[in-house]
């Protein structure tokens, strides 16, 4: 569960690094392509939106469902390539790309 919370925390840090408004204020779920394999959509509202529970990130890996995360836990793929460690590494790389200015805000 610690890694799931860490992964969600990194999603929040990526959002902040991009300089986007509060997810709660965005009005629609925030969708982001982390790299060629990982994507996520975060529902920052208090209501279920697009089948994503409130304050939850829905993850995909190569277009396939890979997990649902929130600040307190969730469920995550546990394959040899699609897993928590791989997601955490991809999020850290995305934050690094943003911090050095090689990513434009989507």
C-alpha cells in the first residue's frame, strides 16, 4: 500500500510541476500520457465521473486497464512489466522532463 500511495503522490507532484489548476477546480477529469505505455485519468471531483470514483486515478498500460489509485490505496497491475515499480519510475521520469523543460503542458 505504501507504493500505491507513493504513486498517487507522484501523480499530484506531476500535476503541480505542470502548473495546472487544482484538479478539483478543473471541472473535468485530468488526463495525462506519462510515456508510450502509461496513461492516467484523475477524477478530482467528489462525484463519480466517467466511471472513475471521486479523488481516484484510473491507470492504463499500453491501453489496457492497469489500476485504480487514490491517496490511501487502490489496486494495481502486478505483471513483470506493468507494476507499481514501473509506474513510479515512469512518473519520476515525467516529473524530471517537466522540471528541465522538455515537456509542454498538455
